């Protein structure tokens, strides 16, 4: 059975619901082969990823380093001026531990150039000085995406996704922002499973133990913002999605009905974020409808 | 009697790259021959890769394709099972497995069961085969070919064994999934396959030779784990999961005789009983005969009646989800980012 490492006080480092425990050795082998396969088919040997200091991107960094070696990984640290210094310190500790390549790019001037700063209006005009946290968070995520794709050219590597299954299913992600990537090695792992795999592969304990956060404003945490705990949310999603249990059956298992309904609604309203946008069907063959090819095939790899 | 050396070519074909994969087949056939193999087995669609979609028509070959003849030419004194997309004269595309022996294409099996559910979409791109036959072989025993999903249907191994196959060959492109820590080998797919293959080997008192590919097509990772199982259901060899390689294993074909004498299950099969009852079930399902085994109230062709008469909910009845289930405290779970 899977074991959870203990913290200094002898308590489990995180909560791992029994039904979510995976065989981490098999997961590492599958993911390593997946990463190498994606690169080979595309004609690349290197990867670029946005390293925040959080557990998701940390885990992906370790997985990529394990698959292709740390010299072939460029971790891009992209703090905004309000980002937590602790996040950056954790990201730097990960870079040091992996001995991968890294770059630090402060995105503050890019974001501020649009929204403005203090009382100086930016490209979006004076109205945007009072932009909401959602707008700011989304632009930060999309700015990081734009930088990662630029570094993809300079470094000659594919952008690796770092989103997990939990946040994807409830739509806790910025479309074309943090969810933009060439491929995603951990997108089918729930947050609890990300923690389990992170512990197995050697992600620093403080990164595993700290409260997950999008770090888009000070002291933001996923669970504080959403009003849920990840192990509970993961269990609901697992039984609902992977095990096809009905709402009634979940309620019968002891989950709070209002919470199940809320989770259902989040999944339904975020369906669009998980799919390629529809194209109006006009011609005889339409991409994604009746023109269906593998993403990579003979001739499609970079020469 | 000399043992039969079986070579399992557990490879990861390149998707859509027929000529590359063909060259690889030639090399491995040579290696297997050098290693003294008598039977070489390649995985499902080893010549083309699995997740072809619209590429299927572009990599399809006819049975008279010179490239297939060339491959067969490399099987002098050897048996090999290879797999590709076959285009028939009427332009249907099949997932085919061919038994090549002594320079010839000895037998072709067209995949019978095309999974089109879950992560599979085969029926969209391929035609299903209609014929299931055991093939006589230079090995001195009948060979029964099947492709992946064919083995998830009980009738297939049984019919092959009854038709004279003593070596059941299943070639697969099985996607690995379900990493639950409680699985036998950390992979649910492997556990399921192993259970059913060992059961088939025992119930048909035949060798089961399973060659599953490795490598990655798009999202899917194929898990390998090719196996040879003896007629008592005991695994003789299990290849490593996910690792590419040419694995050889020796089997004693005399085990077939020993097992079939000791455990004469095939001798005792009741074909006329199966045929009679199948005939009855077919007629009943088609609504052409009164269904003698259906629950009362079942519609023609359906064995099961609805559990209870359907009642439309009364207009004034409370809706099922309304009322006291509403949470006392609001739950704030919501996604903030767009």
C-alpha cells in the first residue's frame, strides 16, 4: 500500500485518500516514456516550463529531468511584483536541486504596461487601473504563457503543461494561460496523486507541505478561495468522473449533496476549457470533425 | 522433441511510418532467426502504429503488396505473425494479422471485434472481419490468430481451440491505464489481461502467446508485458512492462499432449449443445421465437423486463432534489479564473 511521508512532527505530510493512491513507480515509467515520445514525435529534445515554486510545476520539472536529463530542461521563473518571495525561493531551491537550466523574467512591466500602475494609465486606459483580480490574474497567466512560448523558440524546447486533473475538471485554470502547452504529463492526476508522486520523486518537502496557491495576490490559497479541501474534492471527482457514480450514490456514500451539486456545476460550466474550440462545419472535411489525424505523423516532426 | 523457441518482438512502432517499421521487422526477423527462434510474433499494427485515424487509408496495403511478399521471403524455415492495415478488393480496411511461413503468407486473420467505446474508436476507421479459422502450421500444431479485443470475447479462444489451434496467438496494442496502487502489477490493464489469458490457456488447454506493443501514440502508452502461458494456465514467461525488446522463451509442445490427456476439457465440449442453444437464443433475440427464458413483461428480443412499471411523477409531488437537502451554510466553492 502507498505510504505517505511524515513531517517533522510525525504527522502525515499530506492526506492521501485510499482510493486515489497510485503505483508511483508505474506512473513515473509511463510519464517518462510519454515525455520522450512527445518530444521524439515532434522532433525536439528539450523542454521549457513555467516554474512557480508550487507543487504542480515542481513535479513536472522533476519528471522532465528524470525523462530527458536536467540539462535539457529550461525552468522559467516569472514572478510579478506582488508574487510571494517564498514562491520564488522554492522555485530557486528546485532549480538548484535539479541542476536544470533556468531564467528569471519579471513580468511586472508587461502586466503593468497594460493595466497601468498607481495612477499612471496603461495600454488599457484609465479604467483598467481598477481592474479586478480576475482580470489581473488572467493576464498574468497569459503573459507567462507568452513568455514560455517565446523561450520555447530561444531554447528550442517544447512547452510542458503543469495543470492537474482536479483544477482542469473544475475549471480552476486560465484558458490559453496556465493551461496552454504542447503536452501535459500530469493532467490525468488528481491533486492528491500529484502530492503522492511529488513525494516519491523527491520534490522538496516544503513545496509539498505548503498550501496550494495560484499566487495571483498575497496570501491567496486555492482551498481558502474555493472553500474546499483537495482530498475531499478529489474523492468527489474520482467517484463521479472515473467511477461513474451518480449524485444519489455519492450522497449515499456520505458526501454532502450541496457540495456534489456544486462540483457538478463547476465541471459543466468549464467543459469548454477542456476542448478545442468548435469550427463551423461548411466544407466536406473539417479539422476535428471528419478530418482526423494524429497530431504528429510522418513529416510533421521539426527537421 | 526439440523445444519451440518463441520470439516476442515487443516493439514500439512509429505511427504512420510504414517503411521504417518494415525495416525494423526485417532486422528483428533476422535477429530472431539468429537466436534460433521457430516462431516470431509482432504486435497489432506493428507495421503502421495504432492510433492512425485518417492515416489508416494511407498506410493500408493489399495482400499482394510486394513489401509483404518481401517480408514473407524472410521466413524460410520460420513462422512469423505480423500485423498491418489490409485493404480488401472492395476497399474495406481491416486490422489484419498474417501468419508468414516458409516464404509465404499462410493465413490472414482480420480483427473481428473493433472496440468503439471508452478511449477506442476503431469501428469508425475499420471494417470488422467475418471469419475465424485456425490455421495449420509448419510448427506441427494448429495456430489460432486473434487481435487484441478479439480476446475479450469468450467464443474466440474456444472456437479457435475447437477448430484445431493448440497455440493461441494474440497480438495487441493495449493502452495501459488505471494505476491504482491496489493492482497486481500497478496497472489495472495488465491485471485484467493476465487473468483472462491464463484462464483461456487453462480452459482451452492450449498455449497462449501474447505480444503487446510498447511506446506512445498521442496520449496513450502501451504497456508491453508480453507473455507465453502453458496449457495448464501457468505463465512460462512474462516480458517486462513498457520495455522494448526481442524476448525469447522455449516451450515444450509435448505439454499440450500431457495437459489434454490429463484434463480432457476439449474432448468433453458439447458442440451440439452450444449450437442448439445458440440457435434458440438467436431466434429469440430476433423476435422469431417465443422467448422461453425471458422475464414476464420483457419485450421481444429482450430477456429482461423493466424493474417496475414506469409512473410519471405527479405534478404536485416534490421534486427529488429540492427541499431539505439545501445546505444550511453556503459552500463557496467556485472557480474564479476564466
